[in-house]
């Protein structure tokens, strides 16, 4: 069963168009057993999110999108509290993290406080070195930013994050927004996951609850960039795909396999329920399932080097997908993917 592990609310301030209550209401209407809220550089929406999720019977998962500065100069600026570069600066990227324990929530709050206390309102960034020793209880989700070869070297960012968070608490994140080059990037991310022996999870990078909220998100984007709708151009979202999708419409194809949550739980030592425990919510509730993708080893997968250089690669015909009670079994001309945790 698909669960959204990367959703942002209006508490991301100009980078999210729906309140936590709207996200929870949409998730409950779609039958989600759990939902993760990752707002930008803070947990401001967590109390309202938790209360709404509790009323709706949805498991609340807490995290944040941390702004990270890379490169010696940017890291020195981040550590000294100087004004950071613009959000579009290639030396700045966002690292989503999920909380899995009390220690993780404590470390996340300390990291955010460290960033905010030394920076002007609405700005600030952390250096990668500042995560060292403060990553316990946190699970890092690394996505397309890991493919920036000139900045990190091939796989350099994943290697760095695995060293900081550990292989058990680092996930490769793939998304599908119907964008050009997205599929080749996803194939490269699968190869990175295979190389570093870390799992892959599928998310949608949610910024609004329903497609009809996209115009509001565009207006907020214009305010963030201090421009108008007529002049915003490519700063605006390319489409309305970044919404909470129905379970049957999310990632059900040969590229993404689904496994039971228990396999992920055994690897991560309880990913869900961490914020509920902080608020004395019972841990006895049944744990949900999440989208989990075991790294494929098929020879038809596009190689990382091929994706980075734009080289084409042959792909097999899409196999059929049959729904079962525990997930989705892939049948067809390619080998069946093993969805058990390593």
C-alpha cells in the first residue's frame, strides 16, 4: 500500500499551499493509514498536524526538509550565519529527514534551532559537517540532488550521507511528476541504491492536497520569488502532479515495487509513530504499510553514467502488475524483483 512520506504544508511558508488539516482530511478520504509531514526547516505545523491526524485516525509521521549548504565557502557562510545564497543557488540543496525516535526529534529540533538562531528570518542553512553526531534517530531521503556529478562526484553525496546517517537510515527517494528526464534520473537513482545497498522509497513531494490547489501554489511561488504570474516563467510548477494521490494511482508499474511495512520496520527499527510517542499516543496501534522499493539488479536498468551523459539505453517492455494482499508481484519478461530487505 502506498503511503506519502514527503508532504509539505502551508507551514513551509510560501512553499506549500495546504494547511495540515487539509492534507490530513485528503489522506483520510483516500484511505491512507499514515502520512508524513516534512515542512521546510522546521516543525511548526507538527502540533496541528498531529491533532488533525489523531481525530481522523491517521498515523502522524514527523520530519523536515533541511536546507544544506555544500562547498567550503558555502559551509563557512552557513556556520557563521551569513546571509545564504538564493534558493536557486546550485550550492544549496534540500535534505528531507524523517524522525524515528525521541532522539531523532531532539536532534532535528537542535539542528533547526542552530540554523535559525544565527540567521535572518526566513533564511539560513546547515553545513553537512553540522549533521555529524546529530543524525541519530533520523532517516535521510536523498533524491535527484544526488545526481549532481560536478558538485559531489558520482555518488559522492550518497556516500557522504551514508557515512553520516548509516546505511540503515539512508533512503534513495524517487518521484514521478511527468517531467522530462525524470525517468532516466530515477533509473540512475536505482543504480545508486544498488551500489550503496540502501533501499528506495517512492514519494510525490506533495505541496498541496488536491490538483485544484495548484493555482494558489503558483501565487505563493510568485510571492516567494518576488515576481508576477506573467513573469514567473519556469519558476512555476510545470503541472499539478504534486498532490496527495489515490492509493491505486500511485506508482503502480514495473518501475516501482511495493512491499509490506514490516520489512521496512525491521530494517529501520520503527519508522512510524515517533511523534505520537512524544505526545503520549499509544504505540499499540497496528502499523501501516509504506511504498518500499528494493534496488533492482536488472541489466536493462539505465546506468548512472549513462544517465549523467544523456546516453540512451534499451528498456524492456513493461511487465504486467497483479495486485495481491501483501503488495504487487511483477510478472513479465524481466526477472521478478526481490522485495525483501537486505
